């Protein structure tokens, strides 16, 4: 049997059970589409994290304490006094709480910080203003809302001048930020910013979660890094008491985490391809049983076992390949919808398409091989006698 005859026979075998073939390839379709979409979502998250951190500049360092290390507002003058190359120092106290407007309540990260945070983080207000030195001096109960927080609580209304309940107290909204996307840790669009002194007073602490230190220039960042590392090593007697990370180090850590997450998503999606392959094997075994007599007739008129193997392999691979093509099309369509649903970009990866298609081909070949070999080993005489 030549290849054209084998393809024709395989096509008739599949086309003769259209609904069954469609349902069989459904697992492959879902698997391929899922791999493409989930990898794109993971890549999109990584790209936004990278772009957001890069807006801080390569001269920004992140100083954070290890568990048990005392880390208070005294760090700011301490760093300023000992590290002359520190151009800007921004203390941060992170907390979590509920913010309420009327009957609407939502959880949100609360960031106590200083006015310099807006300059260092390249934040821009869409309305109102950011925190001012006067707010910090008088521990004012004022808040600046991230874009998503504002939208969730106030919809399309202007929140500036409105009152919200936060940390058990009433706060006046003085500003709303432009959307900025993903930042270090959580998205700043989902955060609420209040004066550091106010946050510490309400939380009953003078501690800090983080200090961001900006060097005077990118060329001095490594020097500031060394100074800070040595400074805290001498202070606490251990280099691990306080972590000093550059923008590149934070970016590398977050990128590695995102890549692991992306790989996990892709692996989870690939499981559905394996499930689709099992479905193909199951249907092909059923097909071999149903067509036992047909196989016997073909063998009786001169078909060799290799012809039978080729026929059933082409059928299983045909189902898998068509499912792969449909899955790619579905994945591309879903890529356009994902950003609208998840409010996060999805970065298309040609590699994921190639890998998904190759994997679907391997699935068709691998899971179709056993049924094909089983069909080729049928005894022609017994196959002709088979009545089903």
C-alpha cells in the first residue's frame, strides 16, 4: 500500500465516525489552547513586572530586615548619616486591612510611606494629589487610592474629597493614581497609600517593612550596595540580618518565580493533552474491535501487517493533528480575550505554539501505536470469522 492509499483509507475511517472523532480530539484542542494561553499569561505577568521595576531605575536598592531584626524609622537618618551617596531614602510600612465606602467593603494592601515614594516609584496622580510633608507632619488621615481600588469602591465617580473607613478610622481621599500595572510584590493599582506616621500610630508600631534607597547615579548603585551591606553586617554581626537587593537582583528573583509559575501552568495544561491522548487510545482500541472483520478482509486480499499499522497510526495522528490545529486557533482567540477578562497583558509565545503542536503530534503517535500494533497482529482467519 502506498502513502496516498493509506491516507485515503485512514481518512474514510475517521470521517465515518465524525462525532466520535470530534469528541476524541476535544481533549487535544483544550490542551493545546490551554498551553498557549497560560504560557502567554505567565509571560505577560513577567513582562509587566520587569517593566514596572525598571521604571524605578537601576540605581534603586531595597533594604529589608530578616525575621527578628529590629527595623524602625531610625533607619532613615541612620542610612542618611552613614551613606553619603544615598540620594533619596523612602521608608515603607506595609499592612493589610479593609477599606469601606457605604456598604461596599474590600481588602487592600495599605502602604504607609512618605511623599518621596511618588518620585521614586514614578507614580502619577489621575486626580487630586499624592501625600505631602504636611500630611506626615500632622499625622493626617488622608489616603491616596490605587486605580483598581478607586474603581471598585467608587466606580466612575470622582473619589477625591470623599471619606473612606480604613483601619477603624475615617480617611479623606486626596488623590487617585494612574494605572501602573504590576510592581514589586503586589500591584500598586490595588494599594492604598497613607502617611507613614499615621500608619505607625494606628498600628501601634514604629517599625518598617522596607526601605528603598536611591543612589545618586546608576554608577554608584553598586557602591551604595556595598556600603549598606557592610554597614548592617557590622551593626548586627551577620550579613543575613538585613537583606540589601539591587533592582537587578529583585528583577531576577521575581522573574525566576514567574518562570516557575509559568512552567507550572504549562505543565498543568499539558496534562489535558495526555488525557486527550488516552482518549485517542481508547477510541482507537474500540475502532480496532469494531473493524476486526474489515481488517481480516484487508489481510486476506494481500495487506501486510505494516499496512494495517500505518492505517491506524494515520487515523490517530490525523485526529491529534487536526485537534492541535483547532487548539492553536482557539488559543489565539482566547489570547485576545484574556487581557479583557484578567486585566493583565498576555504575551504571545511562538515557542509555546510549536511545543504544543509537536506535543500533540507525539501524543497521536504514542497513544495510537498500541492500537495499531494490536490491529496488525490479528489473525486473518479469526478476524474474518468475527461477528462482533
